[in-house]
C-alpha cells in the first residue's frame, strides 16, 4: 500500500507547488496530445482535415467533460475522507466510481456513433470538411469508454494526493499517440481518421498501464474487489458534488462550440485558424489549470480536517504564482503568436488567422490566473453549485451573446470574436469575489 500524501499540516506553499508540478507536467502532455494531432494532420493533410480534427476534438471534449466533471465528486470525496482520517470510505468511493463511470462510458461508446452526423451538422462543420469530421468523431466516440476511464483514473489519484501517477499515465498515452499519429497520418495517409484511431488506442493503453500500477503498488487506503459496487449514499454524494461541475463544463464547452459554429460560417481558413489557436490555448492555460486541479485536492483534504484558513491561504499562493507565469505566456501569445502558430500549421493564411485569435486569449491568460484558482478552491470546498452558476453566467450571459453579435457583423475578425472570452472572465471574477466575501462569515466551509 502506497503512503498517503496529506496537506493538512506544516508549510503550504512548497507542498502545493510540489503537488501542482506533476499536474502541470500531465497537462502539458495532454495539450501536446491534442497538439500533435493538429500538427501532424496540418503538415501531412489538408486544411479541411485540420478543421475536422479541430471541430471533432471540441465535440468529443464536450461529451467527455460531462463525465470528467461528474468524477470531480469522487476526487473531492476521496480528499475529504482522507483529510478526516476515514480511509475505508475513500476505498468505497473508488469502488463506486468504477461501477458508475464504467457503465456511463460503455453506454456512450454504444450510443454516440449513431449520433455523429446530426452532431456534426449541429456544429456547422464546413462542407468541405464534413465527411472528415464525421469520420473523426465516429471513431473517437466508439472508444469513449477508454477516454472516460483515462480521465477518471487521474481524478482518483489526485484526490488521494498523488499527482505523479497521472503524469506517468499521460506520458504513456502521449508517446503512443505521437508514434501512432506519425504512422497512421504521415505514413499511411489516413488524415483525420488516423488521428482519431491514434487517440483511442493510446488512451486505451494508458488505462491498462494505470491498472498495472494500481495492482503493483496499491492505494493509500484499504481497497478490495468487494468494494467495487454501487453504494447509494456515495453515488448521491458524488452526483451532488460532481453534477454541478459536469453541468458547468458542459455548458461552458457548449458556449465555445457556439463560438466555433460562428467561426465555421466564416470559412475553412478561419475555422482551421481557430483550431490551431485552440491547441495553442491548451498550452497557454496550463499553469492556472494545474493550480485549479491542485487546489481542488489540497482544499478538499483541509476542509475534511477542518482547516479552512489553510485552504484560503493556498488559494492566494496559487493565484500569485499563476499570475506571474501568466504574464510571460500573455506576452508570447500577443506579440509572437505567428511564430507559435507555425508550429502547427504551414498555410500562412491559417497562421495569420490563428495569431489574430491568440491576441484575444493573451488578455484572458492574465485573468484566468485568478478565476481558475477561485474555481479550484470552491470545488475543493464542495461548493460546486456556485462554480456552475458563475460559469454559466459568464458563458451564456457574456461569451455567447458577445461572440454571436460580433461574428454576425460584416468583416468580423477572430480577434474581435475572441474578446468575448476575457469579457466573460471579468464578470466571473467579480461573481467569485462577491461570493468569497459573502462566505467569509463561515470560518470553516465544508461540503460534508
């Protein structure tokens, strides 16, 4: 049985950084995972295939983010039970998660292939890229069970304070994906379909590797086959915490899909340009995303131990570190976005369109340093309902209407459409500040 990683006593900053660093490494590899698909397809296939991978990736991300959001309930419960010294209950959470999310993954793998065409039509996939988009999504959807398992296992490990094992599993997936992308796209010229096959196989191999690690090292709490069953109380608590996160992730993803449909109407070049920019944005947002995930587990354990003050101090440390790093990323994105875009596209028109969109994201890079840490803190406290509400308010109160209005104007640029995102973030930060001040009347927040 591996040694538990607890965050409830001693220094705050150094354990938080040590925990966040492997998460950042895993996120870098995950971003590289998607970027490699775009880069290889962009260099060995057509702009239509780049558009197909971009649109298909966004659609699959939207679908799987619902499951991953629900799994946040398991992450938080594991962390809170460990913080409270109730390891046996953590084992029951893992057993319930295996049953609950395994069933969801199988159902999605069987259902989604039949919904691929209407979903691609709903997203306004460009006509010249439509068949490639359908092929990409259909292949990925048949492997949804692997994609779901791959993401769920990472959440379980982080809940128990282990961020190194998810890093290793993502490394396995990323290396396999690079090799398979080159083989299927560059050598066998399978274009977007080859990228999809590479994604499914790589994540399946990563799941097998995770299972081998668990079997060899064990977990930091009691766990056995008898615990692999649905516990009604744990299912209820998992959904109570995870459902708002899933709803938020779904609706926020839908808001970005709306922006993508707006851009798709502007032609293949701008659609491909946004696809390249989104892959770069996955890297740009890595540090605040890493601290958000790290704070969820760190805060959950401290809330379980009744250490609300430590949880709030950890949030502040995360914000300051994220902002310092975000300033560097903002500079690179705004002033050197063309050079970054050339890493993933050779068509100069696509590069120019990507840079235009990146300039808007450069502004948002500074703002999300605060927003993501707020979200990680609230999720760790179990206040996922508020996280959902502020996310929905930003997405559908600001991001969608602003992008739709701007995109409908003649001559609209990707920079102008992209400004909807930092506008949304400003509103969300304001809501988080209001809620934080309101909740300070309660010294030790707890979802339990």
